[in-house]
C-alpha cells in the first residue's frame, strides 16, 4: 500500500541521523542526571531529556506511518547508571553545551533539506529546544565560574579598509605577523575551549574502555586534542594574548565505564565531524595565511583519526548502516 505524502530521501537521511544522535544524548543525560548533586544542573538536563524524548518519539511515529524500519540507535543497555561518577565539577553542563553547539549547526543543515511539513516541524522544534538549552547552560557555567570568556579588546572608533596584501602575511616564519583580528581570535578561543572539553571526555573514555584497540584509539584522540590546544595557544602567545580556557571540570579516578564502547565510539565520531566543520570555518575566515595552513593541517589529522574510528566501529559491528539508495546495477545484473 502506497504511503500518502512520503518523505524524501534527504529527509530520511537527516531524520535517521538525528535519531542516532538524540538517543545517544538521552543515554548520556540519564547517567549525568543520576550522578549530579547540583539541582540547577539536574533541572537543565532533565528539561532537555523530556524535550528530546518527545522528538525521538515523533520521529519514531513518523517512521512507523511511513513504513520505515525504526533504527536501533542507543538503548538502555548502552548506559550503566550504577557506574561511579566519571566526571566532576560541572563537566556535565560543559559537555552538554558543546553538544548543543553541534545540534545548532546540524538543524540548520537539516532544515535546508526538509520539504515535508512534519519534518520541518521537528527540526524547527528541536532548534528552539537547542537554543534554549545552550543559553541556560552558558548562563549556568558563567555563574559558576567554570566557563572562560574570550579576551577583551579595545573597541574600534573608526572604520578601516585593508590596504595591503601584507595583511595576509604569516606564512613566512621570519617575516612580521600582524596582530590577530577578532574573527581569528574567536576561532582560536573556540578551538581551545572545545578541545579542552573533548580532551577531558576522551580521557575518561580511555580510563574505562576494556577493548585494547578502543582504549588505544581514545588515547590517540587525547593526544590529538592536546596538540590542537598547544597549536592554538602558541598562536595567541605570539600575539601577546594570554589566554586560559581551563575549566574547573575534572575526570575522576573511576575505571568503571558508564557507557558501552559502541556509544563512546559514536560520540567521538560525532565530535570529530564537529571538529572538521569548525576547522573549515577557521580556514575560510582566517585572513592570515599561517593560520589557514595550520587549521588545514589540523583538519587533515582529524579526518584521518575519524576514519580510523569508523573502521574500528565497523570491525566490532557497532556502526548501524544508514538507509541506502537502490543499487540499480545490482538489480539489473540479477
């Protein structure tokens, strides 16, 4: 029986990936809610859990109406609520804020590929939820003194135009490098901030992973995050900008995993994708050629690392296959 008003292939793809992401976040939230002792943090995470659960059910219902197989995603077996606290001192909200940064970008792309009114309603609603949670998380972290603001700058009093190609200088190691502009500073600040969170996250994952290959993969990711932080901080120091994005967040000494290795690997897969997009933004909008080269090299490292993770997930049967288009050559050759 034909489905009335079927969704398109692009909508199927974006909804399928959203289902994976949201079920993963629900499992992470369940653990963090169980372990937090801060009532305000619990309220932020509990409100988000309710909102995301509602939209996961909407996607589930839409798939059923359309006759689409429901993805597995991440289920209760992927989280161990009895595991000791692995992260402390506000890490839960700090990481939640990074997840919402990813979501804001994803929903914009997803809405651009939406045509069905019900699909547009889902992504429009998720956008509102994400922006609300991002703002609540940022306010919470600033109030607690956990989140570092970008460095202050003297506000411009006049309008200037770039008059020389030397504005692009930076690649010549022995030549003068101009001071960073505020767009470049923002990219570097964001890179340090998110890599600090990622380094703490993956350190905890490495501590509690049982699979030797997975543990080694997480350790490699920790070193990659440290390398990026060092690169960005050195650029800031060269412009006499003293900056610290060190939060009060800490990793405990627990070695009992709160999450399945499937969930942890997919989580790093998502963060790698976010890292590639962020570095692309930095490459495009940095007008100093040395910054462009460095962010491009970092993007290459992230891509290679991400590809290694995908192969590891496939090897262990942890990577659910997205819906496929018809293979016409196979059908013709049958």
